[in-house]
C-alpha cells in the first residue's frame, strides 16, 4: 500500500492519496507518484520525505524532478541503531 500525507498549518497530518500495488519497486512507486501528480499538480515548494528506498528515490527524480526529496529522521534513526 502506498500512502501520501501532508501537513497543514496547524501541523496536523492529513491523507492526500493512497494506492495499492504489487510491490514497492520503482515501477509501482513511479505509477503511484504519477497518479498523485495528476491530482495535486506541479508545486514549486513541494517537499517529499521518505525512507532511503532506492525505488522511491528513482520515482521522485522521474515524476517530481524539481521537488526536494528529504530523508525521514525516524527511519534514519532506526536504521542506525546498533543491536
């Protein structure tokens, strides 16, 4: 399941869109982000935050090449923890 959320002026997280795909590969993420782009359009100040999955990074570069793509601090923290 793919999910896009946004944050409003009161820092409330709101769902923007979701999709269901076979896997989290580049093709599926590109499809999902393309559909999202059809709904929200092109925004000059768009920021996309995700984990470090290469498939998401590729899809963001293809579909939203002008957006800033940042990494989720929580995912980084969890991935950097030592056992």
